[in-house]
């Protein structure tokens, strides 16, 4: 195998390798975010009205900060 063949082989494997590494990094990030959870704070000057019973749960808020 010559040096040109080795270089061509490395160049051919460059993009698939970069794709695999980026997919692994993105999946690890998603797992960390899913495990830690996203904290949502609800703040309002008025009381939160929640209706329960036979109707679905309903909440009314003024502002939401994520």
C-alpha cells in the first residue's frame, strides 16, 4: 500500500467518522438533559386557578419563565 492509497483511505473514512462522533455527542447531550430535567418556574401576581373534576385539568397563569 502506497502513501497515496493510505491518504485516500483516511480521507474516505473522515466523513463517516465525523458523523458517528457527532451523533454520539448529540445523543449524550440529550441523555444528560433528559436525566437532569428542565426546570420551569411559573410566577404570577394572581393566584393560579386550577379546575378539576370531570373536566380536564386547567391552569391559568400570567407569566412563565424557563
